[in-house]
């Protein structure tokens, strides 16, 4: 499977060309599969607030730098996962953990992003509210 959003050069920021070639072993589809897995994770976590499908249609320098970085780090981790666990370098594991936390913060609205927001019927960014099922507690001791 060919990569659609990422370019192989993007990956070389987080994995050496030798390591990349060793992992791929002439199976260039593997990198596309890892890109799809990365997209799936990001889409699941962020699509309620952000238009991820629109973002991945962008090409070249129009791509969102944060989205490129997240997808590359996730794809590199998934690529390493295709081999023995003891061969995953510590910096790859740490990058993966850091990106998961960052995506979680962006998805919950605790961290700003330049991703295109999903708009509601009035054209304003859609917000997600957490509802409570219990009424507010009264602090009046005589009730």
C-alpha cells in the first residue's frame, strides 16, 4: 500500500534510512500500512473535534506540521512493532508515549492546535461537553 499523506522523507526525521530499509525488507507496502494505522488512531481520537479527513488530503507544504509529526512517530513505532519487542529503541518508545499524550490533550481541548475544527450548524467550532447525571450537591447542612 502506497503512502498517501506522508512522504518517505518525512520518516527520515525519526528513523535512519538504514533502519528504515532494514525494517521494510523490500516490502514498501509495510510503510503504507503503518501510515494507515497511524491515521486510524488519530482519526479515532480527534475526528469528533477536528476535520482529520480534510487535513490528510493536503499535500506538500500545505500539510499540518503537527499532524505530519504525529503520524510519522506513530508509523515508525508501528513499523518497529513488526519485529521483536527488544529491538524497539527507547527513543522510539518515548516518542510514541509523548505523542499519545499530546493527541489526548488536543482531543480533550486542553492543548491548542492548528487543525481545522469541525463546525456546527452556525459555523462555529463544534464543542464537546461532558454531561453529569447527578444534580449539583447542596452545601447547606440543614437540607
